[in-house]
């Protein structure tokens, strides 16, 4: 038996896909993989993409305005294109016929809902008020980031860390439903109700349900449908072996191409603002660093205590730590304006999230043997 690279490149005859747990229940050992050049150099490529985006945004003054015009409603077409390319190969890996195994895992489902919609927003609220007590606009922007649960990049981080891809697909779908239903109510609670209870200043905000719904439909609905149809039609016409050993390895690298393209576009779009206010960016970065670290660690600890196994523990941790930056930015701009501090806080989110969560991929892989339940001998 052989393995496959994290982007889906075959390294031999057969292998469990990254879509779910290994059939035997063991975790594939990434150390024994022959990684592609893209896999091995991913940290360098991501840093290079960030630097290129910042340089383009700063060196080509008209570029941010041109990117901003490439918009349909509240959706940025370039960013949407990158995210769709990024998510499609990952969602094409999901074994949709086996999703009932995830839905019936009550420990995973309940813990994920609690972490994503009760614990994580509360942690961001506390960190924003603790570390930015004198900067209300940035503080509000971070609260919005904490409410925007990730439905896109988390699939990449989970895939790179050999998490359970089936579980990740289910959890982001559940989060997307809650995002539409609960985002506005939670925004009202964390910006007005809770601060009033604590004797703190309140912030008025009227979130657009249309913006939130469109974000979910575009960034999750389209690639999810494409991935489902690709697997269904591909397996029906050519069989599962051909699909997983031939087609998926060809699709796999496109997920990281889409990620790099998205990073370049995002940082080109907001590069001038980031470079013009480095001290503000540093202040915003502190609570974000703490947030990603704490929520990820909490997910790992809870997954270990619940004996979920490495793949689902990793998925739980990344879905708890990741955020939907595109939605947070769109909501902040639509509510407070493109030049607002709230919008800048949303923009700084992926600046910190991308390298931190990439580092946490390596942390998860290093801890994989400790996150497996101990079997009785």
C-alpha cells in the first residue's frame, strides 16, 4: 500500500483519499509521503503570494480600484473565482454516500456547534475588548470576524493536515446554515446586548441578510454542488477506482493554485491600506493571534478528551479556529463603509489567519500520534 500527497498526487498503487479516515482507522503517515514541489514549498509560496499581492497593491495604484469594480452585488468576482477553484477539488474528494457516518456522530456535531457558535465568538469578544479597549472600530471589526465562521479555507487546512474531509464538508455546511440564521442575532447580542450588560459602550449595526445568504450560496453552494456532481457522475461512468486514483490526483493541485491566487488578489486589493497603517495592523494582529491559537488548541483538547481520533479531532480544531474573511469584509464594508476601521480589521484577518493556520497544520501533524485514542493491549 502506498500513499498520496496532500494535494492528491498519486505516489503508488492504492491509497485512502484525504476525504475521510483511513479504512483501518489509522492515520496516514505524512512523513512517508513523496510530496510534490508545491506541497514541500507551500509556506514559501504562501508568503510569496502575500508579498506579491502587497507589492501589486502598493505599486499599481489603480489595481485596487479595478479589483473593487469587478464585483457582482456584494461578491468580489476575482476572490470568488479563487475560492471556487480552491474549494472544488477538496469537495470533489468527499464521499457523499458516507456522510451519514458524520451526521450520526453526536459528539462531533454537538461539540462543533458549541465551539463555533458559543465559544469562539465569546473568545473573540473577550480578546477584542481586552486588547483593543481604546480602538472601538477595530474592536467591532474583530467581533464581526469572530461571528463569520469559516466555510472555505478551512477545507484546505483540514486537507493539508490529513483531517476528515467528509466531516469537514458536513461541518461547513452546518455552519453555513447557522450563518444565515444566526449571524444577525449574534451580531446584535455581541455589539449591543452583552456590552450593555457589562456596562460597556454599545455599537449599532444592521447586518444584511442578503449579503450573508449570497456569500454562503456562492462560496459554499456552487463548489459543493460541483464536487457532488463530479463524484456522482465520475463514479457512475468510470468507477470508484478510476475516480480516486486517476481523476482526483489531477484535480488536487488546483486547490492550492486557487488558494495562492486568492491570497494574491486579496492582498493586492487591500495592500495599500495595510502598508499605510503598520502600527494599527500590529494592534489588530495581537487578538487574532491569540484567538487562532486558543480556539485551535481548545478543539484539539476536546477532540482528544472525546476520543474522536486524529482525523476528526483535526477537523474539529480547524473549523473552530477558521473564519470566513470574505463575509466579514463584505459585512464590515456594507455596514460601516470601505474606509472604516471595521473594514480594516476584516482585511487584517486573513493576513494573520493564513500563516498562522498553515503553521497549525504542522502542529497538528506533529501531534497526530498523541491525538489517537489509546487502544487497550
